[in-house]
């Protein structure tokens, strides 16, 4: 029988996993065959006569840092025709965020194309998303708490956006407990800039409200093909519905590098700027061809779960033979889904190069991030004067670990930073006109 400690840890893990998953209400990347109707893939309609059904497009949309970018395809909407809806786990308090990529191919005087409503599906519509073409020919996106096409129940953004451009939109519906008519709807429009890891201080439009009754619950999303004279033609992709901003974000990989070291070793380093429900990383490796990439047996690096702060990781691999090697990260979420990093390449020479460039190395400290103590390894191929310094994020020197002539070889230093504040630091090694820098994260 498991010990009390084991049972407690297991219970905490289950609670953390359940909480993280419940923050994500719906994920829809339209990863279905082109030309299929959405009603064949979990979407429903109340219309008995189907005209102009919403179909899966031939390709999906791309947007920097959007978790659905380059996954699946998209939904093709027209100015009029079938409406479809999809249920999700209902929310009754706090906030509901709807994240999507959108590309308008044509637009008119304006109509709403997406909205939320209670479950079961009803005619009480909330957080309506509007699209119109303004007098200057540009696009505007609008939002309403509940309202209709009649102003001023909905509010549009400035007409700054273009047809045939992909934008990321985030709709926000905020439940307000003070009264039954004060809920708010907001809209964030991102014009090609990466989706940020934290909610911006102010939306593009809103928050807006009206005197109508608030939503008691929200548990259905509808894609709408509205009025033929007012509605747009557009693609929608990467639909996410979450109860927190960060829950709709993926693990954001800032960098992934491989550096060849002596003795057929490779230093792998990667940094995430944010993580969502990240269980961890398997490292894939292949010799000679990236088509042969498979997980390195027994190697797994634990993730941070959900985090909005940068995290640095490192792993040192020992290879069985020289040549061309390829690496890739397989990142796994708590729900079991996986995604892959880019593939990187490293060359291990069959001969020993005695030039100063070869053998001059500074490895990523281990562990990293670290709490109070960490180990730094470096090497020089010839006798030379070496400087190893630690700087904070402002460039101030915090410690000078080495400033002397060293013989050829590999060296190990121990750094104690018990009295330093948490944050990002940099280890810089200089010698013979060469320089190496590694990023270190001190956590408290």
C-alpha cells in the first residue's frame, strides 16, 4: 500500500492536472479532411434546411505564438448560410476567453460571426464578434456584451486592418457579481505581433456593457453566417476557449541550441518564455538523417506546468560516434498531447582540432535554474589568460571567478549565490579574443 506521503503527492498531482485541464474549455484546430462539414466533426446545427454549410478549408492559418498555428485547417464562413455550434464545459463566474485566428477575404457593412450562449443552445447571445469594412476600405472588428446590429450596443475598433491578412483576436467575457446587468465584453486585436504571455493592461475595444441581463452561464460557442448584405467572407482557425489568459497559450520555446564538446559530448540548451500545462520534454536524436529521429531512451526533463516566467533547461548527451547528429524536443502536456520543436544539427569531428577556437568552451551551468549553488564547466585548448565573470541583467559584475593564466584542460567552478536576489544572470568567459556567454536563472 502506498505511503501517506506518496498518496498525498499523487493527490496533489491529480488536483493540479485537473485544475489545469479545466481552465481549457475547448480546443478546435479543424484538423479534418478538406471539404468536410463541421457537423461531421462534433459541431451541431438547429437548421432543418442546410444552405451554404460551413466546411473545412484546404489549409489552416499561421500566427506567431498562437498555439493552433500550422495545426489542422480552418473553417470557411460566408455572408449567409448555415450556423453551427459546439458545447463546452460551462462557466458561471470569473472570465471566459475566446482566442482565434481570423482572415477576412471580403467584408461589407458589418455583421456578427461568432458568439457565446448558455447551454443548452439558445437564442440568448453574448460576446458577439463583429466584422465590417469601413469607409476607408479597411477592416474593423467589434464586440458586444449581448447586443445586436443596432448601435450602440456594439463597439468597433479603429479601421486599421486589411483583407487577406491573418490576425489574432481574443474575446473576453467578464462575469460581474455586483448586479445582473453589469457583465462586460472586451476585444483584443493583435496585428501580426506574437500573442503575449500575459493579458495586456487594456483591450483594443471595450470593455463594453449594456442594460440587458447578464449571462448566468456560458457553455456554447456558435459560428454564424449572417445577413447576405452585411456579412463577411472569412476563415477562422485555432479556436481556444479558456477561463484564464495563460491557459490558452502554449509552451513558448525561445531558443534551442546544440554545442559540440570534447569527448564526443553535446551540450543541449533550451529556454521557454512561458509554459501551459507542460509535463516535460523528451529529447529526440538521430545520426545522419533527421528522418530517423527517436526519443533517447530514459531521458526526460521535467517541465514547469504552467508558468509565465522564462525557464532555462540543459542536457548533456554523450554520443557513440562522430559525424552529423540531429536533435529535436518532444514537449508533452499534462493531457498527454505532444508537440515538436524545430530540428537542429551538430557536427562531431573525427579529428582533434588544436586551434584555439576548438576546445574553448563554456557549458551551461548545472543545475539551471538554480536556487543557491550551481556548477560551471569550461575548457581551454592552450595556455592562455582566462576571465570568467558573473553579471546581472543590468550588466553589473557580481563575481569574478577566474582572472589568471590557465593551462590547457577542462575546469569546474562552483558558484554560491545565497545572498543574491532571484533573476537572470550571465556567465561570461573571455580569452585570446574569444568570448562565450551563458544565461543563468536564480530562483527564490
